[in-house]
C-alpha cells in the first residue's frame, strides 16, 4: 500500500518536468552580445513583417503600453481613414505633448512563422521610427527583449527564436530625431563663452 501512495506523487513530478521542458527557458548571456557594438545606449530597433510587408525602423519599447504607427507606415501600407476604428483615449509623445490620433487598426505582426494580431494606434506626428511595438505585443508573443543584447527572444515550437536589432538603424533614427529638433535657446554658459 505504501508503494501505491508513492507512485502518484512520482507521476506528478514527472508530468511537471515534462510540462516544464515544453516551454524553453529564455535568457541572455555575454554570447548574445557578440556582433553588437559595445558599450552602447542604443534603442532596440528591428525589422518586422507588419500587415504583410517587411517594415524597418520598428522600435521595441517594453516601457510602453500601446503599439503606435506613424504616418510613414500608414501611408506605406496604403491605409485610408475608413480602415481605422475610433480610439478615444489621448496619447502623450516623448516630449510630453498630446498627439493627434487618427484612430486604431488591427494588423498581423509576423516573426518567422509566428503571427500576433496587434492593435496599432495611428498618430499624426513625426517620428524617426515607423512604428512602436510594446508590452502587449511582447506579452502576446511570450517574448523578452534586451536593449543591451540587441535582441528579442521568444518561445516557438519548443525552442527559443530571436529577432536581432539593428544598431546602425537605431543610431540613424536618433540622428534624424535630433536634426528635427527645433533650435533651443543658448544656455547661460554658452552665452558667456564657457
């Protein structure tokens, strides 16, 4: 009888191990930094397949709660106002300004063979990025991103797949954003020639 009680517990442990092995462990190591320019403070900018098109200059922002589409991508996908549904909330830009919203559209975002439907908020504002993918996309994909390692890793088919960032593109986006900044007032130290 005591053997009978031990077998179910052993079966439970074994089935837990089998389930755990189905979901691969996602992590980053120093090996993941190979091929990146180190040290750096670059944003994670990737190319994703959005709405059936390969889209460059997509910012992966795990600090954002909404996915955003900018005018370049909206025009590039030949979207029209009638393709959009209403979106009533306001959105604040990086500069702290309220952004004009055109509406929302749901589009597939494909990474390799994995597809996630994403609700993009379409805004009428300049950005060096074509789109921002955020926590909803990362969570739906089961992904973990690392700006340090310039990668997004996610489980698929019992293994871990990667999306690799493009540091050159990230740096081009920063230069573009800085060059569009309005001229600011000179600082006091600059006026005094210090």
